[in-house]
C-alpha cells in the first residue's frame, strides 16, 4: 500500500489490502485494498498516492506515432505534411503521406470511419451497428476471407467495389490493409454517465487510458478489454490515442461492441466515477498492492492504465483510490501497456466469474 494511505471504509468496510510486491510491469495497475475510500464528496485523495514514476506497461511498439484526427484520404505531397511525426512511416519506401497511420491528420474523422483489415471489416459488417457506405476489395475471387467479406456486404446491402490491389494500397492508412477497406459512419459517441448503465445487472467494468498515444496499443487494449468482459472504455480528448485507422484495425472489431467515451480530462472523469460508486484502480509499477489481491474486482470498477514510458500522470495516480502492480519474476521490470491491460482485465474477469 502506498505510504500515507489511511485506512477507511465504505459499503461496510474496505477489503483488506493485498500488500503488493513491486517490480510489477510498469504501467500495470493492480489492486490495492485498504486504501480508505471516503464517500464523495468526502472521498479522500490519499497524500502521496499521486507521486510515482512507475511506467505503465512500458513503451509501446516504438513507432513514435501520435494518433489524431485529420485528413485521411489520398496522397499528399511532402510540402503538405505539416503534421508529420518523425518515424511515422514504416519504411516501405512507397507509402503515401496518408498512410502515416499514427500521425495527426492520418484520419479525417478520428472516429473510426476508415476501416482496414479483414477482421475489422468483417466484424463491422457482422455487427451492423453503424452504416457502411462502401467496401473496396482487391480480387476477392482469390481469397476465401475476402470472398466471405463480399458475401457479408451483399447480405447487408452494402455496395462492394472490386479494385486492384495497387488502389487499395494507395488508399490505405495502415501498412497492411489485407486487401480490404470499408468506409463507414463514425463510431457512436457515449457520455461518461452512459457507461455506468450496463444493463442486465452487471457491475460496470471500465478501462481508462491516461495518455496512451500509440494507436496499436489503444486498439490492442480495446480488444483485450472486450474479450475480458469490460463494459466500456474511456479516452482523454487530449494527449491520448483516438480511433485512427491503425487503432481500429488493431482492435479487430472491438470498436463495434465496446462503448467508448471521450472526456476532456481523465482526473475529472475519475472523480466523477468515484462519486458514482465506481472503484478507480490504477495499474502502476510503484503500486504497493498486488493485482492478484484485487478484491474490489467484483464491484463497479475502472481500471486505469498510464502512458508508455511515463506511466500514470501524478494527478491521475492521486485520483486512483487503489494503486497496484503486477508481480514480475524475470530480469525485466516492465510490460507493454497492452500486455499489462490484458493481464489486469482477465484477472478482473476471473474474480467476477
């Protein structure tokens, strides 16, 4: 338990703390029980809880890409790449500027309207939760997965356009579109309060990303969260990844099912969740409690993961009522944030089962 965390109780007393072993993957928030949760607005933010250098999940894939919204179709001459981030290209030597999937301006919508990859497009059509304007396919006759996508589109009444692979590559905003691109309506937006209404009596299980910018990590976390039974995801509007084509592809269809809320500030969102009775659990290498002792997992809970490299920001860490870590036994002291998220999400799912 972090130094200076007073004990306390709520709902008949807080679960006993799990004392944590440190050396957890950085960026892993675990559970710590025993950090007294006062009732909002009397909820105490424990002194000392907000300081920590534990990195969350370590660095991302290292692409250095900053996701964002912007222009996303067609090639742009080098003179127009004002938003280009160094290292955004993946080195094929022939990618148009529009394919810099992680840089600001890679997606003109920032809301998942440009969908690439077989699994992502397949799930888009299967879910049927948003309108699809068109599906572009490269020679589906030679590929069973692409032929399956063509059949799904036909059944859904979506226009299919057969084009050359070169045209698919020219329009692609990721490195490997896998011969298919779909143009769809934006992913529906939700308010933070909407995520508290899960239906069916299930306790809310939210995943909150604090400054995670790599689109591949954003998508991978979303995919793991959905598979573990999470009921919603929260992203910051600033200094955070969004639904760029790379994120949507990495999510492999999860964006079609997992409600997503984008908030102005993560600290304020955590205060709102705590006020609504949701336990806020930060995953951080410096957490004193072990993820394996997260006894509040069966209650309404929000799992908070920090940015690659720096972990939870000080204010976000302070707003987390429990800060925990993932015990590690090898010589390395951190995990990638998406790997850490998968472990934490499935530990919550295990306890809920």
